[in-house]
């Protein structure tokens, strides 16, 4: 299940035995004509801390990292 953390960023949570992992997605170009947008995977499985750090370095908008932090319960 995708969880939108901004207009351009979604994450999905993958349950594991020891810890949960996360994957980040961005919308594909040309989605404006589609009813249901398609998403492109930007990362592989990452821990919550690794995903938070990746979001902080990848996006100038710190709201994405803050939203993820809230969703991940950090």
C-alpha cells in the first residue's frame, strides 16, 4: 500500500521479522492524463532511519522527511 507523504513522493511499508523496511516512489512523467497515476520506484528496501536520511538528502523540501518521520513513528 502506498502512503503519500507529498504530492511527488510516496512510500510503501514492508513488514519484516526484526524491523520494517520502506521503499520510496515518485510519479512517472505523463501521469497528468491518467485517472490513476503510475509510480516509479526510487529506492530499494531501506530501514526507517536510512529512508529518513535519504529523504533529507534527496529533497530540498524538509516536509517530506518530517512526514515520513511521523508515519514511521520515529
